[in-house]
């Protein structure tokens, strides 16, 4: 008789998974699996849903009061700030964020070598963002190719921008997870996550190449190299494994690039939404 | 607020109308707090998540598909904000101690507990909280969504932006760690009490 794994029994406990009827019969007949299942269910029965502290009717208003002064200006066009002017503030902010990240992850004695490698990567990347023009603002492309904003290239680009921005956010979180992983440890969940991201990334990169978003494709390409490394590393990582992985991520300034590109795409998307919103407003006013 | 009214408020909020956004904040704050509290396990962190989630939602309103459900979209933001906050806390904790957070293997729960104190449910609950606190942010989030929120593995994957397999294994790892951490409680409970009935 073949037994059921812990995972099957956990899913069974939660009413999920396939072969539920088979499992039920097996549990009646097999003392070993029945014992494991009792163990799982008695553990989970101890984890009660916590009582959530009360929040009164005015709570929504209190939250609003706390956040209202922190709301950003609506539809800030940061993209044009980047491309038209020097945009130093935005870059400085990103550079500071990145430096903190490195300082947090690495001890001071190793900082110098890493910082040098990463600085080269960043300078090249930033220079590329300023002096190459593959990523035209979305509005330009729509105006020349699709006056109604609904033609295939415009639509494809629009979908890609939103999807890649989300994809980069998720990748950033996964990479941050790896950067913060404790050692020795099990990174198998992160590896599965990286595997999913890798599949998606390849599709988006191909799309980006097809529609001429070369800088997006380049960042995705860099990202994929790290994802592949994560996927193929052992699940039980030693301090040395993780350190090597982190060094390569840092030397390529990957988190920095991912963050910058994600910001850019979000802002392009915001610019696009603002452009979409204004005709609707004026239509409503005249009708 | 009926569906049409809600759609109108959303449309105005998307165009940067802060009064409309205020209506959304007032309407959803309590739900957001409940999820944030379950995800983070403490009131102060939950309050931080509530604020950060609405700020993030405001910034990302342009990316919200008007056909989608705003509540579902916001739920996803809150879940991810909670994970981010737990990660940031863990990183600060690691930095302060110069070593990783304790793992399930070296938690005090592995000691033999005092049977008398065990009788108090407060003690059980404290140990459960401790065991939950030792999960990784991702494991804790996936477990909370499955165990407290009753979300399916597929929904957890979509909510946290993971594949189904990663979501499933995060839940499995969480349960494995909880079994290990709560093992001493369980054997005592089994000796002293009638065997627990399974949930299903
Ligand atoms: Zn069996």
C-alpha cells in the first residue's frame, strides 16, 4: 500500500486537492497515515483565528486623516521629468536606496569591491537610460501609430508595460527575499517562485524585443540570468552559496535596475492613464 | 453605496479626485485592518499596513482595471504590503542581531512545557503566536490566507503573485514548522485530553 504525503494530507484537511475520496478510504485503512493526519489536524486545530481588535465607525475617517497629507500629487508625469530634464532628484533617491540596500546586506569590509563593480554597472545602465531612445514615451508611439489608441501595436505595448511593471515588482520582492534569506536555510519556495518568474520573464522579453522596447528586454535579460542561477542552486543553501549569489546580484546592480525600470514603466502607465482620463472628463462636462 | 455608485466613486478617484478616494478609504478601512491584523499578528504593524496599503493603492489606481473588483484588488495590495512589512522587520531584526531570526528548530516551544501552565489557553496561544512569528514572511502570509482567510491555494498564488506550486509549498512548509514547534503541546494534549476530532 503506498502512503500519502504530508502535503496531500494538508490539502485534504483544508478540503482541497484531488483524490479526496481515495484519501478518506485510505485513512480508514492505514494507521500510519491516520496518525500523521491526526497530528496535522490537531496542530492546526490549535491555531485559532485570532480575535481582531475592535475598530469603531470612525476608523475610516481616522485612517483618512492619517494618510491624506501623504497622498502623492495625482498623475505626476515623472517620465517626462526623466527624459526632458536631468531628473537628478529621482536618480539620487534611487542611488541612496540602493546604497542602503547594499550596506544592509554586506559588511563594511566587503563593501568597497562590491560598490566598485556595482557602480560600473549602474553608470552604464543610467547612461543607457539617458542617451538611448528605445523607450519612447508611450504617448508618442500611440500618436504616430494609432490615433485612436486602440490599434494592435499600441494595445500590445500598453498591455506589456503594465504586465512587465507587475512582473518586475514581483521579481524585486523575490530577489529581496533571497538577499534577506537566513543561512543555512531552505530556499525551495523562492526557487519555485523564481521558476515561475523565469517562464513569464522569457515571454515578456520576447514581446519587448518584438515591439522595440530594447531597454526593457535588456533588464529582463539581466534578471533572467539571476533567476536561472537561483533556480539551479541547491535548495539547502550554505552561507557561502548565498553569499556568492548575493554578490553577483549586487555586482550587476540588478535590484537597482529592476527598481528603476519598474518605476519608469509605472510612470509611463500613469501618463497613459492621465491621457486616457482627460477626454472622458471633457465629454462628461459637455453632455 | 451600490455598485453603480461605487463605480462612479472609483472613476473619480482614478482621475485624482481625493474626496472620492476618501470615500473608498472610509468604506474599506475596517476590512483592510482585519486582514492586516491577521497577516501581521499585531496591532501596530496592522496600522502601518493599513496606511501603506491605501497610499500604495492611490499610487496604483491608474493600473486598476475598472472591470475588476476593487475589494479584491485592494485585498491583494494589503496582503503584499503585509509581506513587505514583515520582510522589512525581519531584515532590521537580522541587522540588529547580526544573525537570522530563530528557526523552528531552536524555538523555546521545543522545551518540555510545564503541564500546569499548559492548561491555560493563554499559554497555548502564546506558543502558537511564537511559532507563527518564526515562519518566514512568505510562509506566514500563505498560511494566514489558507488557515484564517479560507483562501484556496490558487487564490493564494494569485494574491501573492506566486505560482500555484510556490503557494502550495509555502503552506506546506508553514504547517511542517508549526507541527515541529507545537509538537510538545500536542503530545501533552493527546495524553490529557480526548483525541481532537479532525476538522473534516
Ligand atoms: Zn498510508
